[in-house]
C-alpha cells in the first residue's frame, strides 16, 4: 500500500475511528490533568486510553485491509 493510495471509509467507520481517537485523547488528558485526584483519575484515564488504543488495531485492520470492489462487480 502506498501513501497516496486512497481508501473509502463509510460514515459509521469514520464515527468509530473518531470515537476511539476521542477516548485516547480524553484518557491521556485525564492522565495529564489534575482535575480528579489520585487513584480515581488514574483508573479512568488508563481505562479510556487503553480501550481506545486496543480498539484501534481491529478498526485499522478492517479499514486498511478491505478491498475496493471492481466497477464490474455488483
């Protein structure tokens, strides 16, 4: 796969990708912020960060692994 190769992504796939990116970002933000104190912040931050990270792998495999249908196929 080349960098310039285009991929088509459906709206639900795009929403799923955005949600996982959001979970990673929110989890990382909680880990770096001091809004919640102590253990509660760490548990919530790590949970969001790791769940977003773990869900990224199968989504990426699905998006980058799917084949473009030929125009002749219906």
